[in-house]
C-alpha cells in the first residue's frame, strides 16, 4: 500500500486522513533508562506535559536527563488517525506530530525549566520541518494540560521571540494548544538513543538562551 504523499509539509485534512485502528499498537514494557515500568499514568502530586521539537529520539533524551522527570514516552499526537503506526505518521496522512510526553515532579523541576529546554533545544521558526527532517510530524509544538501551563507557554514564547529576532532568526511557528490525545509509539522508538547510543539525531537547537522564570 502506498502511504506517502508528495506534500508531506502540508497538513492533511480529516477527510483524507488514514483510518487507523481501534486498539493501541504494541510498545515497550520498561523504560530503558529508568528501569521502571513504561507507564502513561500520572502519579499523585505529579504533572504532565507534551512537546514536539522534531525527531522525538533526540528530544526524549533531553528530558529524561533532567532531575525531577519521572517518566518520558514518545508517541504521536495532534492529528486525526487513531492509534497510528510510525510508517503512517511518516506518510503525512495522519496529521500527527512526533511527541515527547513528560511526567514530572513539580517540586523538583518546574514547568519553566521544561520550557527552557524546549525553546533552547530546537529551532522553533522552521514550520513543518526541523533541520533536514521535513514533514508535518516535525513541527514545533507545546501541548498543555492546564490554564497555568498555557499562560506560561505563551509568556515564554513572547520572551524567546525577541531573543530570536535579536539573533537574526525569523518568526516563531510553534503551535501552543491544549493537549490532544497521545498515542504511544512502537517499542523500538522508546528511549531510542539509550538503546542505540550511536543513532542519528538531527536535533541541534538555536544556541539562543531564554531567561524563563524572569518576569514570566
């Protein structure tokens, strides 16, 4: 079956999206870095958020290294196809983004800390691409779970937009929206760069620092 379309950098419409499936696809049982059960659940007193920053392999590594992060998972969100496969997402016919879901202890790491890694860890001005990776699944996105997260994300965007302009970058293209349904990716994608230390990672960041938490 031919999944791939010629205009992968254009969002598919809901009517043209692939149908997907009713059941989740198989995934890993254990977090390869933490050694704990890989779980989408949010324990009591912890919080959740999601980011899209390009290829999710490198992005996940940024967040699992942060003290206070309880769980990282990679998957797909922001599109139309239920329970998609990686091949379907890469076809450009699901509308999904490559997502890293972060479950964290807010007493040990703040949402502002996570936002700092988000803004500094990729180039949020590239539209439907990140570096050499082109397609709607590589778009920049912040997916929030509360009004407080939404307000913090939008405030940080204003701060970082000025920094980018001063550094010669274009306008931010990041989508900041309420968190859509998250579908976990396949086993081999979870903590990929821990399982494959020499694996390719095209995430580079902008080198522009953002003083999140200062007047935000």
